[in-house]
C-alpha cells in the first residue's frame, strides 16, 4: 500500500512538472529548419569572412566576394564583411553586427554594407583607430551612385590613411555647405551619356564651322583692306569720263545728249578693270574646308577618348550562377517546407505563428506555398514578383498558389499556379483584409486570414495559369551605355550648325563695331585755320548718306543766306554746288530728298554741299577734293597714283590725312537691288561722281552734273 502511494505521488508530480514546463516555454528555441538571422549570418561568416547576399546580384554579384576580401586584408585585422539588401538590416545595422558577433564569437572588425552604401562598422576585441570617422567620411564623401564595392574600398583607404578624423571633418563641412542633397555622380548613366552625345555633336560641327566662317571672313576682310590700301581698284583714267548715277535719280529722262553720254560713261565704267577683290577664291576655300573637316575629326576623336565609359557601375557583372543562386535556395527550401522564411531577413513571425501557419497549410485541400522574402529591384527578377514566382515554379515543377510576403513591409502578393483555386475570389474578397502594414504586428495575422479565405475560395473547374511575365532586363545590357555618336548626337549637330552661325554673326558684328569705334577715336584731319574735316566714312550706309545729305544741304543753304559779302567766285561756286546737288537728289523740286535717291547720287550731293560750304568759308581753298575719298573734303596736297590698267603714274589731289597715310578708298553700294548691292569703289560706278577719281575739280563736277541731266 505504501509502495502504491509513492508510485501515484511520483506520477502526479511528473505530470505536473511536464505541464509546467510546456506552459513556461511555448515559443522555445527555433526549429532546426528556421535558424535565426544572426545564427545564419554567423554560420556564413564562419565559412568565409566575406558574405555577399544572393538577393542583389545586379548591383553586387556574389562572385565579387574575393574583391571585398582583398580590400579587407589591407586593414591588418580580422575583418568580417556582410553585403545584404537594405531591408535586411532594418533600422539598426549596428545591432545586427552585435548579434552576429555574439553568435560568431570571434574578435575583429565587422562591416555591414548594403546596396545603398556603408551602413555600419564595429570593432570587437581589436584596436583599429579611425573606424567611426571613416564611416562618417564615407557617408558624406562618397557619391550617391557609388557601389558597395567602391564604398568599401574608400572606407579602407580612409582607415589606412591615418587621417580619418581630419577627412571626416572636411567631408562633414563640405556636405553642410552644399545647397543640394546629391552632388555629381561617380558613374556615367544613360542621361549623362545623352548629354555627352549632345555636347559632342555641337562641338564636332559647331567649332569647325565657326572657325571656317570666321577665317574666311577675316581673310576676305584683309583682301579688301589690302585692295583699298593699294588703290582699291580706283582707276586713274587717261581721259576724263565716267559719271555716277543715282539709279532713277541720275537716270531722269536726259535732255539733249545727256542720256547717251551717261550710257556711254556707264558702259565705260562696267568695262573698267579692278573693281575690287571679288569673291573669295575657291582655290583657297577648299584647303580651309579640308582643315575644318580634319578639326572636326580631331574633336570627335578627343571626345571618344574623354567620354570613354562603355558601362555604368564599377565593372562587375553577375555570372549565371549569381543570377540563379536565390532561385535555387528558395526552391530547395519550399521543397522541404511550404513555409519558407528568408534567413537573411529579420523574421517577423514567432514560433507560434509559424507552427499555426504550417498546420493550416497541411490542412488545406489545395497546395499553397508561402515564401517570406523581399524582392528588391536588384534581384535576379528585377523586382518582379511574377517573374520570381515563374522561375520558382519552373524549378519546383509543382502547381500551387504561391504567396510572397515581404518581411520588412508586410506586403503580400499572390501568384496562382494552382488549377484548383479561383483566384478572382481572392482578388475581390475580403475587402477588410489589408495586405500591407507594420510587418511585426500584422504579417502573421494577415497570412492566417489569407489562408482562411483560400479555404473558402471556390474551386476552379478547369486549370489555368497566370499570364507570362515579361523577361527581366539583361544585367549586362542594363549597365551598358549607348554609343557616344548615337542618340542626341544628331540633334547636337543641328544645334552646332546654328551655334556656328551665331558665333560668326557675333564676331562680324563685334569687328564692325570695333572698326567704327576706332574710326571715331581716330584723329580727325584738320583744314586751314584749324577747321576740322566733316565725318567721312569709307563705307557709308544709305541711312547715313540720306541723313548727312539733308544736314549738309541745310547747312549750305543757311550759309548762303547768312553770307554778307562773300567773293563773287566763292558765292557762284556755292550756288552751283547747291543747284547740282538738288538735281541729283531732289528731282521733284519739292525741297525733299527723293525716296528713290541712290547711294551714289546721295554721296555726290554730300560732296557738293561740303564743297560749297568750303568755298564760302575759305575762298582760297583748292577747287578739288581728295580723290581717295571725296567725302574728306578739299584737297590740300597732291600724291602720285598709278592707274589700275597699268598706265603711267599721275599726280592726284589728296587731303592732308591721306597724304600722310593713304586711307581707304570710298566704297558705295551699287545700284543693284535698290541700292542694297555690294560695296564697290566709287570710281567704278556710273555717274558724275566717278570723275573725281581722275582728280577733276568741283567746278567741272557741277558742269558734269548739269550736262548729265541736260541742264544748260
């Protein structure tokens, strides 16, 4: 009886002890098939000191692990490097390093890298000065597009430089001074390559074309200046002739023999040689064009050497094994267990939730597979859940409703490869099931509710499969850059052509403005008694001629009215000049300059008006004007000039300034195009003004004008 009592008491104690043990540890250590994140990563680092995740092969292939190991050996201390997706670290990468170190139990430097850069670095049991400063410096100094491999290399360089603190302070100060968050990138991307192509197109065509246009313009300008300095084609005829016309004004119906004489004079003028340098010689233009083509080729070659990037990134490319590593891992895990938890990610399902989900998966009459893992954009599928599901399905060769849950965000996506489930029900119902939210609190509950609705979903009568997902981009082609001479290169050529024209126009305008300023600053030649010679451009515009003619004729009229007792000869010359000028530009006798007055007639009227004023103000002035530019006024000296046709040299009147340094020959626009033709030497144009190139006097000019118009 006593023995039986002891047996009963012992049995009851054993039962109570076992029940208490079960209640005290309902969520005990994880099952062997579900290792924790710390344990899994520690196991991987125990095998190799560098662990590269298989979830980001496009950005950091697993085959680059030896490159990280080479950099780590430069630190001189045991170094353990983990390269994981950003989601694997959560908000505390340092906590992950501490947990992995506790599981691994080895002293050294622990480094956490992700696809976004350097997340944390901690030393355990070793002394490595500058580690914390190197982390800060790398965060501030490295460009936004630096790869983890480049960031780690930079980190190692800062640590081993011995100036980690100084460099960290400089990087922090530079970052605070920046107005923008992102500085220039480290690598050439597609957008930058398009910009490079556009700039190259502008330079390849714009620079050579601008150089060609400016060079031809400069050489032509020099030819004109040399021709002007040598006589500008001003002919010194052996017999007086040639008259200048003002278009219609100098071409009023001639009376008497005026028309015939003018026509004969015009014909004589057209036959005169030496009317200017002419167009730019083709023999000199062709070498210049060839030189411009060579310059364009040199620019294109230089651009190809400067913009020599062919790919974007650090040059690492994933292998076929890198691209299928995660597919193999997930497929193997789902073969063993319909609930697969990514060991690299922080698990948001406790032991009870895992057991309950596994139990419900076994109870369903349709196959359902759950994979709790992230799908970053740099994975083998390019962030496509549908493509990931297809690859896993092809590897498993098993039809099932695939559920992908993101441990970090709690997002849930379904891909139905089961012919027995009508997934339209799961899309439309239930409306109270939220597939996103705080993963730590809701992922387990959401998956449990999802399985409830899967059990309620109607069974399909016929099998089906999801739409074929589009293939992911090739990782090598994804990083490849387009050619430099493609894309925006052609638009750049068009813009370069317009830019060359703009540069040429600006250069020509600047040169013309500079010449005008130089002329204004050039000392004005003085006449007798210190009187200055009126303004006398060598290429007057039609606007200038009309304005000056009106002003000078008004001034001559006022001078005649104001003159009290001028010498009879001076008074008569002034009146004859005024009458002749009126014949040239006021054929309607209305006191206004005719609208169709041409450059030659206007210039002749200005010369006559100025000569008339000179006669009134200086009776003893020479009755001749400067043969190089009659607008200079009265001639004070004579100079020897040789005719353009090779005749004997003759002594011709010049002003004081042209005697010291012969100035440019007066050039006027021809009558073609309504007085808008090209500038040519005045002596080559038909009309009375051309006679001044022979050195005739003002009195003879007034007679030629009256004869030209048939006035006697």
